[in-house]
C-alpha cells in the first residue's frame, strides 16, 4: 500500500511531526540540514532545495509532503507491418495519444528494455530542481516536471532514469487533468487535488495512461514508476476488487513494455506473488518500519531490483537487513527533495 494512504488523515500531522523531530536530532545538530544530497557534508543549496508547487501528491495543510516518482533512450518496436498484411494496405489507425496501433502490438525483442538488477544505488527526487551531482547509476524523477534535457544530461553521466507518474489517481495540477472524465474520479485520496481512479474502466484509462507513458518515452526515460496502484484496498468511492487491481496493473505493465520501457511495482505487497512476472523491479516505502521487507524479497530472488526508502528510521535501524536482502535502500525526507542518506 502507498504509505501516504496508509495513515488516517487525523494521524498524518502527528506522523509528520514525529518524522521531523527524529530527523532533527543528532549529536552534531541537524544531519538533514548539514548533509548533502548523498549524505556527505555540504553547503550546496541544491542539496536541500524545497519542493516546488505541483509536486506530486501535494498534501493538505495537516501534512508536509508526499511519500510518495545510460546512454540514450530505449527504442520502441520497429513499426513493421503485422505478419499477413497485404502489400499496399493502408497503415493502421493509431488512437490519439497512445503512440501504438490498436490491439496488442508485439513487444520489443527480449533484452531491448532496461532490466535493473539488485543492489543498484539510486536517487529518488520528486521535489525541486533535480540535483544531478549524486553519483548513483539510477535516478527516479517526476515525468511531468522534468523535460528531455534533464534526462539527456543524466544519460550523459551514465545514469538510467525512471519516470514517476501517478497512474492510480487524478491530480488537478497536471497539464492533462482535463482529459480525465468526472466519471473516472472517485473519493479524495487524502491529498489535496487528488481523487482515486475507477480502475475498472480500462477502455477509458488505457489511452490516457498510454499518452503519459508516451511522454516518458519521448523524453528519453528508461522506465516508469506508476504511483497509487492499490486503489482496491482504499476508500476509493468505487467497489473495486483485487482482481480489478490485477487487471489494471497488468495493463500498465503491458503499456510500458510495448514502449520498450521497464516498469516497477510500487508497494502493493499483497499482489507481489501474482505480479512478479509482469514487473521489472519494485519500489517500496517503509517495509522496515512495518516489518514487511521479506514480502518484497521475491523480486531480488528473481534477479530484479528493489528500490527501497525509509522516512522515520535511521539507517542503523534498517540497512543491515536491507543489505542482506539485496535491496537498494536509503533514508529520505518525506518531501523527497535531493537529500538522501544511503545504506
């Protein structure tokens, strides 16, 4: 479950205050204020850049921030006509915004997309201008807030780049928000300007998600991090089932793979056994805090990376086990700015 939806609204302020108190205490003052983005002393303002307006999951006043998003882009399919297409036949009509022909086009050849392996160090920054100085092979950044030049600059440094996209709830501050019909929008997620999607309506959501994934691909991203993909166990306003969620999440994986992009399973622990084969890596929040990391371990056993963060626990509380499980772990602030303290 997405941790930002696990906490009841009445307890969010208390949880945030506790996190801030813990992070502010150290024998030499505030480690969050004194450490750079990679956990080393620095006076660089980029390392503590505040989150900007429009950051995904901007919380209500009772909260502080969201918990929650290489050389060159991967190449999608070849565009060759389907087998058996008569010579001179007109090309298939492509639905607006999808970038793929109708039906289920053949995925790119095996090995064409990035396959993140266990243990890769990473940076996850959804707030503020991306600090590109962090020396790690993987960056996870907001797909809307960053243009192709940022992705290209990271690629030039040898980084792989993951595109954070909210795939499970409507956000009123996104540039494509008007494309989502009112009938798709359910209950508030508890975060300002966000409403759960009716994930049963695959025919309506597929082209909209495809358009977002096309944006990620056009900017050169290597992978997708789809957020809020556990509506079935939330108060979404719709009678959603676990099967509805499985169908929706598999649709997202298919859309990513059709475009040559890897895709990560964000939290959704209960469905890991069913979805392990469909997703290329996992993104997990606070499995140590809630004693759930063993449930995410099947990804590593399958040779797939687990990108993991904790917000409240310091590294001496979780890094030992995280390393033994092969996770890519670090501590982050709730606002997901540039600051990080890796294992």
